[in-house]
């Protein structure tokens, strides 16, 4: 994985500390073109990986990327699925069965070959595979070397102790997409233990890691200890604590940690994007000597 | 270990179940749901014992505490059954379909000394907790007026009917959505005891209201406006906010950001004259297991601690949730 990954929260009005900022982002990124232009800013600064949820608007971004294969030859997307609000709203409206019917590709009862049989035989893993295929459709012919399970689903399965499903996700991503499976979570130490218990070694786990200890369940000390002593390919997200930690301090902390393979960040303006990238480079250089 | 069971494995029920599953003091002993598929998945992948009849579950697994998250119309009878069996109860909001149903349950729980809690999770959100602390400390002086708001994209087109669109089952924006804001006003300002007028408007739904606008008054004579609309797709998810205006300052808060304006130098610690901004990142203590928001774990921790005899059973008691049911009935009765 690249050291720096560009995220998508800012494009879809996801802001953890301010509803006002989130509205401003909604207005700024109304056009899909503006999103792609901002991704291009990060690409021009050598950040060629975009990590994004399977939001409906990503369909259009993918179309635009496919239209210019030369321009985007080095570009990769790390999809994160599912876009949870899409399903949460659907479950409220259609119920669990209705939601599955709605999102499984094609006509659900028409695709009886896999889906229908799955229901008859109560093969829920096959249903999950169908849902993954549905989410992956938009990325056709785009390089997706790592595919992530979103934190709401990862953590729901974790709490319910559904480790076989976490494992089935892992296996299917490798088998069908020849990609590496990744997990986003707000409970990194607990998830790592669970994944190890089903034989998944050195997994890619993306979690909140920041100087404020924000959304680091179980506490910062526990996270730092896991990074120091266990085998995990960690991606740090929410490194700025939603914007509450000054950038320099925030980046210095994350770069000082052992075993953080990548840093995920999102920003809307050219100035913030280039500032964050140069801070990461600066502190990486500083800590390279001591690591 | 506290033996906990769940009745109703829908969206909130499954979320509670996951948090309970990760809780070090909890052993999940059973789940009751009417959906065969949900039960099947839970048995197969979580190894949980499931039932379609909740009374059969209670007979068999004998839980110490039960989480109830079923459509509101079942709350009163299910909770009564649990209390009669001496089981501690956590029930989803709103508490009951009307104010009369709840009175009996409050008496029953009190008489038996059982822990009782309702799922108004906003009381566990760091920003709103800070509002409560500021108001109680007198930082705003004498309270004068409030605005309670919530907007979100629940019903954004005409669509298939569910129990949420049936007024008899506790559906509609007032009971399902505005109840959160009403409960927050009751908690942060004072219980609502008078309603001067209400508009309950349908936007897409045929049987229930999609928006509630109301003029309110609390027991300490503070006036306020309620403005709630669940057909507002300019918000990505439910956004709940409260503004409180007093003689010494003003607070504007939502679940992520707290803005406080203080008129004088006489300020609480950590604040100064003029505008002060604080974020949820500094106001929310971290939890041991996170799913969808710290507040969901925090409210369960609070309940489990009370059941274990290690903490109070004050926040979100049946009694406080009854105040919200009562305010809902006042708003309905003053419908223009």
C-alpha cells in the first residue's frame, strides 16, 4: 500500500465535528467534476490512491476515470463497502428481505441460480457474495488492489461474534477479485484478535489513530501497544481527530508510531491537501532515523 | 455475568445485541424475533439461542435483564410482563403509545425496585451533556427561550408502508423522531407542561405526519419552538440541535459541536466572554466498544452498571420518558 491514501469524507458531507462544515462541503462538491478535480490535486502531489465508500456518486467518478485511461494509468481506488446509510435507510423502508431483494444485481428472483438457491439452502454467505458483487460493479476495469469492509458492518459483525462472515469476506475478496481484503473498524485491538482467531494473519486494518484518542476504543495505550507488539498492517484514519487537533501535532504523532503502514486523510482545498502531504513527508523523514 | 436477552432484532435491536455481545459483563442468553431468517442467521453465525415467542424465551433462559426493541404498540404489554417476572428492563423510545400506559409501568418498576431505562441516547452525547452542565451551573442566567430541532432523510418520497407509517403502532414523525428532541428539551430545560399550538404536517406520508412544528412552554415558564422534519434530505442523517437563550448568554448545540456565547466575564471554568466553540472530540469519553456512536455504548454501560448495582438508575428512567410521552400527547391535542 502507498504511504498516503486520499479519502472521500469531504466529498459526501461527512464531517465529524461540524454540521455547518458538512453543509459547506455539500455545496462545494455538488458537481462530480469538482470531486475529480480535487482527486487530481492529490494525484499531482503523487498520492495515487483514492479510498472511497461505494456511494452512488462514485459511479460517475468511475465513469470519468474510465474515459481517460492514459491519464489515470497509475490511479487506484480502494473501495469501502457498503455505503451504510444506503442500506440503513433501505432496511427502515423495505425491511431486511426487501433490502436484499432491492440490492442484489438484476431481478432478485430472476437471478435464482445463485440467489434463489442460496435462500432455499440458507446459504447466507452466498447472499453476502452477491451483495459484494453488486457493490463492486461500479469499479469495473479500475484497479482496486485492496477492498474494505466498512466499519459499521465490520463492528456489527465483531460484536455479534460472526467471525465466519468476516472470514468469508476475506476469502471471497481474494478469490473473486484477486485483491487484498481490508477492514475498517473503530475497535482495532478487538478486531485483530478476532481475525487472528479465524486464521487471518497480518490483516490490513484501517482505524482511528490520533493524538486525541478520539474513537480509539479501549484507549490509546492499548492501540499503541498493539502497534508495537502485534502483526497488523495498520492504516491510520481520523488522524486530525475530525479537525480538532492542529495539523502539525496530529501528523507528528501518527508518524512517530511503529507499524502504521499508511495514513488516510481527506481535504477539500489544494492548500490543505499539500500541507498534509508535506507534513507527512517531513515527519517520516524525521522518524526514519529513529525507527 | 449479567444474563441479558433481547426482544425484537430489528435495526436498533441488532445494534444493541452487537454492543451487548462485546460487553465484558454481559452474557447474551436469548433473542426473540418473529423473523425466521434473522433467528436463523443469529443461531448459525453467533451461536445464539433464538425464539419466536418471547414468553417461551423468558421461561427457558431466565434473563436478569431484557432489551425491548419492538414497535411501540407492544411496549406496554411486553414491559409489564417483564416487570411482573422481576426482570430489569431497557426499552426503546418512545416509552409508550400514550401517557396513561406508562403510569402503571412506573409504579410497577418502582415497587419492585427494578432497573428501568428508555433508549433516548442523546442524553449520552458529550455535547448535550455539556449543555446540561452549563445550564445547571447557571452560566446562562435565567432561561428565556429555546429552539429544539431535528431534520433528516427518513421519508423522502411516497413509499411502501411499514409500522412507522401507522399511527396506531406508534409511527409518524412526532412519536418516532420528534420524541428525541422533546426528551432533550425536557432534560436540558425542564419538562414541557404547556403547548400553545401545533402543526402536524404530512409531506409524503398518507397516514402520519412528516413534520411537527409547535409552540411550547416548560414547567419553569420557559417558552420555546419545536421544529422537526423527517422528510428533509439536505441532511445526510438525523441532525438534532438545541438552542437555549438566557439572560447571561446563549447556547447552540448539536451532537458534534457546541457553541456558547457568554455576555460577561463571570464564566464557568474553561470558558471566556464571547463565543466559545467545543467539539464532540473533546467532550466524549471513549468507550470500550464502538458501534455507530459512543452514546449507544454509553447508554448500555449505564444500564448494565445499574443492574449490577454499580451505578445509578436516573438518566432515562421510565419516569423521565413518561414526561416525553405526556408532552407528545399535549402536542397532539393542540393540533391546529
